[in-house]
């Protein structure tokens, strides 16, 4: 039992230093996107989310933007041929 508590103390010490050395989580992209929209002269509508305004600024639907972000992150499913097509 004594060996177990000694080992546990060593592991706690080791992991505490690893946690302290870990990088902070990624910063939020909200300020960057908000500033970008301001630079482009895009104003959010009353009930429009930041994502919706960003998609509109890029000339895409929310579904198209989400699919593109998922694709770039490597999380996309099979390619959707409808994404990226011009509407007539």
C-alpha cells in the first residue's frame, strides 16, 4: 500500500507539471471575424448570427460554409456536388 501511495504522489507531481506547461486553449475567432466584417463593410442584420453574416459576406449559404469548413478540417463526409454550385 505504501508503494502505491508513493507512486500516486509521483504521478500527481508529474501530471501537474504537464498541465501547467500545456498551452492555453485556442483563442476565440469572434473578434477576428467581427473585425474582418467591419473592414469589408458588412453589417449584421437584427436577428443574424455572426456565422450567418460571415457566410453572407463570402457569398455562401450557411450550409455551404459549414460544409467547406468541415471539408478543410478533414471532417467532411462524402463530397456534396450541390455545394458551390451557382443558383440560377
